[in-house]
C-alpha cells in the first residue's frame, strides 16, 4: 500500500503502459524496450539513468541507494544497439530530466511530467487537468492517459522514456516496463 492509501495494481500499470506506448507509436515514435530486472524495481523510469547528448549518452549517478545500479540496464541497451556512451557521472549525483512551468498544485502531482511529440502534439497525463486545458487552449493536441500507477512511484510519461534521436517530426524513444 502506498502512503497515499492507494494500492499498486500491476495489471492496471501494464494497461496504462500499453496505452502510453500506443500513443507514441501513433505519433510515429519508434519504441525500444529495456530488459526488465526484478532487482531494479524502479529503473522503468528510463529518463533518470541517462541523458542523450549529440555525442552519445551521459550515464547518470543516482542519489537514492536503491537506484544506484539502474545504469546497468541502460548501458547494456546502448551497447546492444550501438549508441555511444559519451561520459559517466562519477562525482556527486546527477539524474536526467527537465521541467516546464506549471502551478505548484500540479507540479507536486507530477504535472511537469509531459513530453512533446512534435507537430504541436503533447503526451501529458490525465491528472494534469489545468495544464492540459492550457495546452489545448494554446493549440496543442494533448494525449492524457491515466498514469496513476506510475505517479505512485514518483514518475510519469516523461520519466518513462528516453530520447535516443530527435528530428523535427518525431522522437525515437526508449520505453520500458518491468515484466
């Protein structure tokens, strides 16, 4: 049971993940999936373990001890598909991700966890009601699946992916869910 009183539902999480992947694929994103690792229970938040640069991946050093080995899965993945690893964060702590402006009430509920799909299309989450309305009012097409099982773990749609390559139309994403 989570501290919010909500119980994690693995089947619901899998359905939510499938819906998110379908949104990516419908937007022209090529999805790759990391191997699951039952010991690394939070590394499905693929954004945290690396940052993609024009020179290759920067492998991050997680602050939480329970996540320090998350980089192993992503290094193996990059090596298997021949994406260069540019650098390793070895001093201090560094976690991937970036932010957008939202009100505090939505930020605390992971309202900053959204992703541009290009062509004024945005992948957000159902819980970001005001932000989604604001984006629609500004002419964006918003896809907002329920990702409540992932927000329980402290992440959302942005945390669940890692851009491997970008162009002006679509992103190629790294998306993973423990199986």
